[in-house]
C-alpha cells in the first residue's frame, strides 16, 4: 500500500543541502588528525555526501543538542554551560584553520573551564579510549582558545550511555597539528599526493574502512607499489 505521506522522502527533502568544493588554504581541526592523503583527495576530488550519511550527521547534531539541554538544565546545577558552538579560527601564514567547538563547559565544583567535544557513536564499547583524531582536534581548540582543559564525550546513539575522557593540553600535540596543516597546504597547493599513512600503519588502517577514496588510493598504490 502506498502511504499517504512518504516520510522518508520528506526527511530527505528537509535535510538536502548544497555541497561546496573545499578551498585550498582553508582547513579543519576535525580532519587534521586523520589520513592526510584522504584530506588531500577531498580537496582534489570532492564527493557528494549521500542522503544516508547526511541523516547520520543530523542524528549526531540532535544528540549534541540533547547534551546542551542536559548541561543547561536546572536539574544539573553542578555544571554550567558557558557557551556552545564556539567559533574557532586561527591564521598560520596564508592558512586559515577554522571550526566550531561543541561546548564550552564550566564545571562549578572545581571552578575550572573545560572545552567539551561531543562525539556520537553507535557502539560505546569501541570508545574505551580517546580516538587520536578527536584528541588532535581538541588539542587544536585548546591551543587556539587558551582553555587548557578538555573533555571528550562519547555518547551512544541508541542508549544515551556515555564515556568521558579528560584530555589535558599537550603543547607538543598541538604543534604536531600545526605542522600537519602546513604540510597539508604544501601538498594541496603543489599538487603532491601524500603517502597513504593510514594504509601503511596497522593502528591507523581502520580509517580506510570509512574512506570514500579507498579504491582510488589502492589503485595509486598498485601503480607505485605502496
Ligand atoms: S584508503 Fe586509507 S590510506 Fe588511502 S586515502 Fe583513504 S584513509 Fe588514507
């Protein structure tokens, strides 16, 4: 039977959005801890985000709004939300690094300010320790905003259970991120393909399972034997 209202179609229409090619010189903290070759491909060969992935992103945003409600609630007086969706921008020579910090949270008990990055996950057991990509993102925010305490909050989508990790500021990791931005810019502007780091290291290879450019990357590897 054909439904009177096709809600799948309505949801897709509602979430549909234009995608724009990325601009060389403008980079993002959320990406910099990941495979540099993948980021490079995303500048050279932009791909449309399919409707299933747009829905997953939207669900993540809905969960983020839920955490904001929890932090703002009168029922949670031990924390105070100072700000959310804090814009972030730093300039490194001709490079602009910009993003948005999910929440700036003040924990009243310790009179201490924390930057909080919220990540939704479908499997909390898989988030038993901070993900290196997420940690580098948070280090970049702490470095740029001068708030030197971070929290990485993983929230399971279908249970609302969470794991939280306290992340102290590590200047060396923030410097490593800055170095990576410079290297990425050089590769993008000089049209030099970076090495497939994720594919070459056991601990990073999981990133290839979520990569839109896996086939292209492997073909390149066969050509050059890497
Ligand atoms: S397939 Fe792996 S190594 Fe290749 S670009 Fe993607 S993440 Fe990087």
